[in-house]
C-alpha cells in the first residue's frame, strides 16, 4: 500500500459508505492512513476449543467449564493434567514462525485490553500491565507443564494428547466426525463478559495496475453482498465481516446453532495492525516471547521491553 500498489477503495463514490454500511463500526480497524486499501471480507474469530469428553473425564462441566479468568483457566488446566484426562491441557504451536503470536499471546492480549492492537500510533502497546499479565499467564502454562514446548507430530486434539486448542469456526467441520468439541471465549484476568479476540480475517484488495477498476469495484461489492455473504457462510461456516450477522442470517444459525457462538464473537474482534516491516516486527516479538514465555530463558519483563523497543524501531521504518 505505501509503495503505491493498492487502490484506496474510498476513492470510489460509494466506497466509504459501502464498507462502513456492510461492516459497521468494526471495520475502522482496517483503515490505514485515512483510507481503506482492503475490503474487510471474512473472519475466523479465535476462541478456546475443548474436548467435551476429556473435560467430563477431568471433572469439569463441559457445558460451563468456569474458566473465564486466568486463575480459573490455570486451575482447570491443572485439573485436566492431574486427573490424567490428557497429558497436556492446551497445545499452542511453540514454533518460531512470525504469525504464531496470533494464536497464543495476541487473542488473549486483545481480550485483556478490549481490543488494543500490538502497535498503535507508531508505538508498541504491550510493554505494560496488561501485556505482563498475559505473558505471565502463558508463562505459567508452560512452567507448570500444561502445554508442551515442542510441536505436535499429529493432530493433538484427535489423538487426545491435548484437551484444548485455540481455533476458529473452521474447526467445527474439521472435528465433527472425530471430537465432540465445545468453545469458550479466551480468558482474561477478571473474567469479563463480551471479550474481544483475534479476527484472523481474510480481506480483499485491488491493485493499482487493474485496468478496469470500476468493474472490479462492482465485482467486489457483488462478492460481498448480503446474498454472496450468505453463500459463503453456508459453504464454509466462516463469518463474513458484516454487522448484525446472526440477525441477517437467522435461518442459517437456526439450522446450525453450533456456529452461533462465533457469530456473537465475530462482532468483537481485533486484527493485526497495518504497519511498516510487519513481518519483521512480529518475528522480533515471537523470538523474545519464545525465550521468556515458552522456555523461561529470559524474564517476562525483558521480553516485553526488548520486543517493544525493537518493534518501535521497525515501525518507524
């Protein structure tokens, strides 16, 4: 975008109205430098997926696990492992890929801060009390042996090696024939209701090299119309980034009540910030996180300050 390769969709006469009318207030997080260089399309809001049978075996209520706070989540995780229900309570990937924070630290940080992005106004946000609380939470999980420090060699949910994963609505279809899964919001320090989580969105942009931009814009609107969004929902179970999702498609959610929790969660999401050197920034974060949180080789305080300093330098270009 900053190299001039993408079209600001608000330059179309109805661009701003269409994007805000379809997505509501939630689309503001996709605005960059006063414009929209991506059309918010669909999301896979991240929640905690759990194996109901293993929860029952561990003595946890599979319909209401009571794990909304960090303390209660840790207590439930210990109960899973101590009972022998599963060798690990939760198994985020511990690999060093730049995007892995989107499926461990970041959803919980978004929840803890009611949607604060990792970087805002050109500065890292997470070297604060909220960031430390989230990092300490994950560090406790690893220090207590509740999550493995190595990657799984198979599907750990299917093999019963873990009772929980972080996942989006795609998991419903993936596990329907193998695991009876439930979903709950990611935890926060105080167990608040209506938490925010990571959207894991997939969006659409238009290249400035497009020779028929007016026609392309009409196609984008057609592809994200109420009818097309309904077809996407029906075919994939993924959530269009559209306001009042459940009310717009009541028949779908009546027929597929297992997706209602994601329709509700889709209204409260945050995404990765649009920043310079974004991959390098997330990689710097991941490396510092891995050292302090997963392997406890450095302190959480050092991780937060070091990662924030590196990211501040990177986003300044």
